[in-house]
């Protein structure tokens, strides 16, 4: 029985995503680098080892580094225009929505916001491998096998975004991880409009950096999205339902705290030791809304 090429491609992608998720969960401090190696290895085996035409068709010429460009000047101008428009149109609403959702109570501190921000790592270890595999190899091959679109979104983009979200869900089951489906649609659209993955890589890295800058600047680094969502739905929350971090920093024998509207929530953010409360449990400035009664 002859197998469908599309089904084979999706099965292969699911296998790669599963391996990457497993490595992300087990890789420890080097998880990002190891996951990047997995994605780049697949791109090398499936695309970069082929001829230049195949590499260009997959959008993996990387500005001429992996394969010669046909019209480099025009491609550069188109990519720069798409990048500028995306930053101008998408990022301001994202900042407003982020602030409306988290409602930070501390003033934004620029000095803290950009601490430990490594854009090179975001580009090379995270954005480039993910975009090369998902938007370069996978979306390009799906576009050759499936057709159809809804407005500006193609079926290949939607299917790739589903697999992208599944890969993130494999590392942690949460709404926040699944929500990467939506920026993935934007990355896929940029891939189709610019003909390559350079612009999606840059936008991906800038998006990750922006989220980190906002979290650090407002003192909410590491506060899990699921904790925030739980806080918006219940009035009193046992500490274990939020995070094990609170238990780690409570003195031995101390009673387990319960949180009412307006109380500060435990967080993986772990602000400086000077911010520790008298009981020894460090907290982040993320509070249970009063309307959660």
C-alpha cells in the first residue's frame, strides 16, 4: 500500500518534534543548544545537502550563506521592509496586551529590564534552529503538497503552526505554551512574503527578547502564566497549586500559606534576597485580582 507523501512528512515532523521536546525536558542547562542541534541536523540532512535550487525553495539560503541568491538586493529590500512593518504594527499592541494581562504594580526599570539579555543566544540557539526547521524545511515541503488558504493564511502555515505549538506543549502542558500557535502564524506569513527565513528568525528573536525585557523590567521574571491564570479564577489558592518554589523557601515547620485576593503570589522569579518577606518566602509582584472572589 502506497503511503501518502504528506502523511509521511507530517509523521517525520511529529517524530522530530517529539525528540526535540524530550531533549528540552532532559537537556538541563544545555537544553536550548541540544534542541537547536536536533532541528539544524534535520535541515542539513533534508535540505542543505541538496542542490542550491532545493535550498532556495526551502527558504534556507540564509542570505546567501547556504546557497547563492538570485536577486540579493531585491530580497534584502523586501525583507527589511517586512521587518520594519512587523515591528511597527505588531509589537506596540503586544506590549499593551501584556501590561493589561499582567497588570504589573512596579514601575518599569530599564536597567533591570536588559540585564542578562543575550540576543546572540536568542538568534542562534532558539530562533534560527526553530525557524529553519518549521518555517524553512517543514512549511516549504507542506506547501508543495497541500493547497488552500483562509485570507492571507495558507494551509501549510496553519499545519506548521499546529506542529510548532505541539512541540512547545511537549515541554510543558500550559495555555501559554499552546499560545505560540498565533505568533507562529505570523512567522509563517513572513516566510511566505519574504521568500526566506531570515526575517522570521529576526522577528522570532525580537519577540522573545521583548517578552523577557517586559518581564524583567516589571519584576515578573519567571512568574508562570499558569499561576497568573489560576489567580484570576479563584479567591483562595493553596501554595502547591501555584508552585513548589514557595515551599522551598519556607522555613521548616512553617504553615502552608493560603492566598486571598490582593496577596502576593509565590513565583519562580525569585527577586533579590533583600526582597524576601519576613517568613523567608520570596514573592513576585503579581497579585490575585480582587474580582477573583
